[in-house]
C-alpha cells in the first residue's frame, strides 16, 4: 500500500475515520450495512497503515482502537466486568504464519485452537448458582445492551446448569441459520417489507426487538466460544473450558483439539474453508487462538485486540454471468417482484441461475438490463445477489417495470411511496393463490392438509375464488380432485370445520394485512375483543395499544376500509367462523384493571414467569412505562424504566409486594 505524504495522509485519515464511523453505525447499531465486508475491511486496513506510518495521526477515538457499536437507548445499559474485545482480522495465510511464528519463537510449547468464525452478534450470558440471570450484547466492548428477555427465547441457551460455579460469564455468538434467513426474507419480501442484507444483520435486528415474541419467531441460535470469568471454578486451557461447557449443555464449537505446528493450523483453516458452504450457518473466517489461558494472560491485549488470537477472513466468492431474462411474480399482498434469470454459474458450492432483483429502485440503481454481464455473489453465503454490472449487452435498453399486472392485466402502483410496485386488483389470480396459501397456513387458520398443491387444484377446478369458499367446500367435490379420494376429502373438510372455532387472532393474521404478524394480531384482539371492535377502531385508537406502532395501525385501518375486506368478514361470519377473541384466564382477578411493566432481575422469577403470573391474576403487562402504567415491578439493576417511573410518579413494587397483592 502506497502511503501518501503527511498532509495528504492527514486529510485521507480524517475522511477514512468519518467513513468508517458512518458504516460502523449502519452495521452495528442500525443493522443496515451499505458496504460489502471486503470493502469495509479495505478502509480499515488503509487507515491502520496510515496511522502506523504517521503515529501522530492515530487519535484516541480512532475506529481502529475501538470495538463495535454503541449501546442502544431502548435497552438498559450493561457495563461489562470483562471487556468484550474484537479480534484482529488478517487476510492472508502469510499473516497467520507470522502470528504463529511470533508466538512459537517466544513460547515453543504453545498450542493453538482453530474455530469457525461465526458471523453473528456477540453476546454475554451471566449465571449465578447455575441460573441464567442476564444476557447482554457486546455494544462498544465496555457497555452493551440488556437483552435478557429476548435471549431467553433462544431454545439452545440453557436457563439452568448443573454443578455450576457461584458466578459464570460466558461469551457467544448469536446467529440466524441460513434456512431461517431465507424464510424470513421471503416473508418480508412477500409482505412488501424491507429485507435483511445478510444473516448477521437479520440476527442483530431480531435480537434487538422490543417485543420478545418477535425474536422468538425468528429461529435464532448461538455458539458459546469463551469463558469470560468464573468464581468457584478455574481452567488451565481454552480447550478444557470448552469441554466443560459442552458437558454443561452449552452449544460450543466441535473443533476443540489443540494443534502445535503451523502446518496443522493452516490445514485446519483450509478444512474450515472447504466445509463452510455446506454448514447450516454463516461463517466468514477461521479464528486461531492460543490454548493456554496462563499464556493469554501474559500476552494481554492492545487497546482493541487480544494479542493471543487472530481471525483469518476468507476472500469473498464471486462469479461472472449473463442476465438471460427478468421474470415477474405477484405476491399475496400484490407486490410484484422481479427475478433475474442467469446463465447457470457455480458459486459457493452450488449452481446459481436465479436471484431476486427486489424492486424497481434496485434495478435502476445498478442499471441491470437483460443481456448484461454481471457479478454475482451469495449474501450470507446463501442468497444469490447481483453485486454490479460488468458490461451492458449489445443493443440493451434500461429495464422498465410494467404498468399493468403480469397476472391480471390491471394497473399497478407504488402505494404510499413504497419502493415495491403493487397490483391494485384484490381479485388478481396470482394474489388469490398466495393469499389462500397464507390463510390456511399453520400460524394462520391452521387447516391441516390444505397445502399449496391442493389449493392450486381447487382454484383450477373452480371451487375456490376467495378464503370464504374454503368453508363452502363439499367432500364429494373435493374427492374428485386428482390424488385426493374420499378419505382424504373427508379429512380435509373436518380440518376446515375445526378451523371455524379458532381464536380470532388467527383469523386476523390469516387476512394477510401488511405489517401485521401473529403478535400484533394478538394485541388487537386483547385490546378490542371482537372483530367489530377491530374493524370500527380508528388508527389513533389502535396506536394507543402498547407495542402497536403507527404504521401497523394505518395498515389495519386501510385494510378494513376496503369494501372487499368487510364483505369477506361478513361472509366468514355467516359461514360460522368465530369472530370473538378468547378471554384470558384471570385467576382470582386480584390484579384486574392494572397494568404492569417489569424491569431488572427479580429474586426468583424470570420476566416471562412474572408476566404470566400477572396475567393469570387479571393484570396486563406492557413493555414501556407511561402514564397508564399502574405499577413498575422492579428487580436489581432496573435501569431507565425505573427512572421514567419515578419521573411520572408510577408506583414501584418488588416481587414480594406483587405476591402480597395477589395474596
């Protein structure tokens, strides 16, 4: 790298710091990166080289000397007793060799553990006497965010461990499996909502949800890779600590064997590189760590990195191909999605011939045309995407999205200035099929046996033209379908009949209202009780629901303002579909009419258990403190919610006082 003269270097360093800080915020804090990892890495390497050449330009607040992002205001801050450091990235085998050589020259008996570098969000888990009491993000390394309730929803995290020390803090990486990432983005795109750029950002965005039920529905997982501190237990080596963690029930790296020689280290890096495309999760490198904990303590850390480890980053895989065509599909909410059809090319161990082009803005920004030579890569090692156009095809013209729907021929439009283009015809055949698939799905009306293939057959046979027609189906007509038969037809009709008595929230979700998931559907039902209350509620009234935003309220209001929507509800009502919400069990009702907010660590209850106890006794649990809050149930390290409760004059109670209220 050519280092410029001092004055030029000073200006360049200033620009680099500002650009890196901007992208740090986009990546760590907003989960919305705009740079590829390789582009970001190039910026940091350049800044590091300038600061090495001109040490007087290395400021104390330089991004090369700091870790990650900042703690978010919507979560309580957590001060880390042991700093959560980031690793120094290296980009060549020579740098790995240099690291290992420098260690072995001074410590000939040193051994190394090589692990997959999981591309996720770094978190800390704290246990007291074997009970999980707190989980937090890394934040800036010194202060993170309390996301205990959300981490509790990850099934692989043990809530209790046996034979535990008095206090244990472990560090791990929360990630989203590739299959879950693909499914989530498909749901987001289908609903016309913003898709995630890669699994790492999907995991980070999911873990930072204010509503833990949203996190629970995102299929997150994690690996534990380090013991941060332990009181009442000690380990001699990293590999020994990983063995103990595995026995205690933590999901840890399967690669725990120490290696002595540099050749063995390089062989393991190559092996991880070969297998990473076949894994269920995303990896972007291999971590080389010194195994001895005593030696780690002796080597210590710089202001940002430990001196006892490096992370080797694999070069990004890309391939060049030709755009053969652009296909258009219509989703259940009318969103028209363009898909690029490519000359098949091998990428990341699979053959790629299709990739979503998302929307009109995406195509225009990259100026993608039929016949172009383009560079493809896999976002998060799973979703193919176009990085850039290499050259336009001969006689190519800019691609224009249609003015009419490719399925029904009706006009299309951008609704509320969305990037997505939508078909405005509620009776569009393509929308109908996808709406019916959604309506019958497990989280919606849960009609067993009503899969996509059956729905397509019923539509083709002229038996289905709306969700209401599901409840008009007759067994003898269904039995005439290919590969159906009398028994299957009778079972399907029974499943349809059973769905009539579903709780109302399942019907609300089944309607496929934009921005409205299962959790939001439950909130509506809890607030208004029946379908008429929901249909007649104003957007302002819905916005008053704790946890229900303005965008969601507007979407529900717009949906029920359409005559077609109200007509569907009336048809379903006449066909016997339940239109009231199930009343929550309220125990003896000691807390009827009271609203609680829970914060901090309680002596014997998790937040989920405390919420269940309150609701069983007639109370309501909200996520944020307001003038409507009756009581703040506070435990240790209550944080900002306690401050707000004091400002608003909300009564603060302990777990013991809550139990006294219940009696």
